[in-house]
C-alpha cells in the first residue's frame, strides 16, 4: 500500500517517486506503471519515456535482457503487467466510489441513480484514465502495438461516452465499454474488461 500512498502524493516528489520505483520494484513488477510521477511532473511524452526506461531496467536488470528484440516487453510480460494495472485501478476506483457514496448519500439509505452516476464520473472514470496512461507508459509488445492502441482508444471512447451519460441513461454505463471489453478479451486483457 506504500505505492498507493506515493501515487496520491506524486506531486510532492516526482524525483523521489522514480527512485523509489527502482528500489521498491525488485520483487513486484506491478510497481513500475503505478509510479505516475511523470503524469504530474512532466509532459506525456516525458512520462512515457521514463516508463519505458524503467520497464526495460526492471525486466532483466540491464537494458532489456528479458524483453523482445525491440526492447519492449514480451506479450506474456505485457499481459501480466497490464492486467495487474487494470485490476489495481478497478479496486482503487471502487474504494473511492464507496467513500464518495458514503460521504454524499447522507441519511437517504440507498443512493439514487444520479448520485451513483456522479460517483462513477468522479471516481471510476479518472481511475480508468490513469490506467490508460500507465499501460501506454509500459509499451506494447513488438508487433502488437496496433492491437493494444485499438483497445486503449476504445477505452478512451468508452470513458468519453460514459462521461456524457445522464442519470436517466445511467444503466447504459456498461454499454459504453462494450467495444473495449471485446478488444480486451480478444487480446488477453481480461482484467481490463469493463464491458
């Protein structure tokens, strides 16, 4: 859980987050993309470059010993890492959503569809956006870049559609992610299926 705390305070120490990512990742490959210091302290291209460097350093301890010839991860490594990212983001989003609902529902008991939709838009969708950034920072396996990018683009489209839902159409939330869910399943990203 130290990683989660460092993520929420990444604005405080972009440089220290990078160094803690190196020392804290020796036994757990899920730490690298969770370090989102580039997101708060630099440009998107800067965060991607840092993620790539850390990825190859983590894979084999030297520049890409257990990666594909291009320096990217193998499909197995990518699937493991991306599924871990998605599952972590799902959990965090749901925890944040529960806290949001508890704070905003008052004495009414069960939250109504308007409150549920506000909670999803406020907590779950930002978590999905972070997930996309983290997966992009990790890089797709050589030859699979277009498949991974198609999934991420479909997920972004799902977020866009879900962001525009009204309380009367809140039941359509899952439909917003039908395409990204199919692409996730087809590629092996079962942990990233929201449709």
